C-alpha cells in the first residue's frame, strides 16, 4: 500500500512539473522562449487565450474562402487557428524578428505551412488591404491609428479585436467571455444623395446620412419625403422600409458598389422589382 502511495506522489509531482514546464514554454520552443509582457515595437507581447481566439474567429464567421491577417501576430497562434480550425489562409505580421521566426516554426510544426505565412514587418508599413478578416490584440490608441486604413478596406471586411474597441466606431458585436473582445464589419460609404430607378414612383431620390455603420435618411416619393424605417447597413448591403403615400410599406434591399446601387424592392403587389441607383 505504502509503495502505491509513493508511486502516486511521484507521478503527481512529475505531472505537475510537466504542466508547469508547458506553461512556461507556452508559445516558445528550444530556440526561443518569449516572455509574457516582453517589449514589442508599439505593444508588448501577451498571447490571446485559445478559447477567446476561437470565439473571435467564429464570430467573424471565418471560413475556407477567407484571408485572415493577424496584426502583431506574436507566436502565430491566431493565424494557425484560422487555418487549422477554420480552413482559411492566414498571414501574421510581427515586428520582432525572433518572434516572427518562432511563429513560422510554430506554423510549420502545426502542418499549415501551405496556408499560413508570417511576415516580419511593421503593421503600419505592411499592406494588408487584401484581408477579408483582420484580427488584432494591440492597444486603444493603435486601434484608433489603424481605423482610417481599416475603414478604407473593402466593405464587408470583418474585424475583431481582443480587449480594445475602436473609439466612436461602435462594435457590431461585443464578446464578454472568457475576456472582452469586439467585432465590426467595414461599412460601405453611402452618405449623400442617390437617384433610384425602377420604383413605381418613377425616379426617386434617396438621401442618406451615415456614422460608420449607422445610417438614416429619407426617400422622396412623389412630392413627399418619407423617412427610412429600420435602415441598416451591413458591409455593402443596404436595407430599409418606407411607407408610400397610401401608407403601404415597401422593403428595399440593395448592394453598394462604389457609386452604384443594385437590388430589389417589394412593390404594392408584393412582387420583387429590380431597382438600381446612382450617386448624384
Ligand atoms: C499583445 S501581442 C498579441 C499577439 C497575438 N496577436 C495574439 O493575440 O496572441 C502584440 C504583438 O504585436 C507585436 N508588435 C508590436 N508592435 C508591432 C508593430 N508595429 N508591427 C508588428 N508587430 C508589432 C508584439 O511584438 C507582440 O507580439
């Protein structure tokens, strides 16, 4: 009995030591072991917890058609998970050369070298405009500095940030557990006046105001201005309802392509009619 107790204590101690060693080596290998909190160019290294990064990628609906960029990619874990667990291609941009080399070794060890690349570079210099998803764990002021670049990306690009928001660009989704994270969809630029063709009322003027993804406005139907009801902008998809002069409601949904709109609206007879729009 004493012998079994002795074996149990030895085994438990070895197990605890192994777990401790694993936690120190988290993200590191025999060539380089980064320290949580070590200096980076604009922000220190703190890795995102695996549970949270999976929730962030899931919220962004990452899939095999995506190209994910992790800005300040650390040990490469977000880029690796995007490829391994969600089937995406991914690129990590990391300023610290030793960290970037470690991340590339982690990529190769994970067997996703054909879909993941680590660039040793500066997120304020490298071009990530072809991303369909951007992930980051930076600082509030870095998010704000990157915001104009992100807002110029293709409408519909998804963005998720661990811990920090984007100032007055409100998030579409807030994640609260196991830690704080945010999610946005880059909105198309729609503010201004548009002339819509194809509606029963003939040529119709649509006026839109915009604050990031929040929009409002009016539709001129005949001589009357109708407010847009429940207006929404989801990336490049614009939708609203309006009441015509007989108080019949019509649902409109259009996609935005720079200075052109194209979509459908429900006519009085509840048919879907094709409508188009041009910026005035
Ligand atoms: C908080 S860590 C996040 C790491 C990883 N994205 C994650 O969530 O696990 C930030 C990383 O950004 C890197 N970094 C800091 N400034 C950078 C810059 N200007 N360009 C590229 N990487 C940078 C740091 O070296 C660090 O690895």
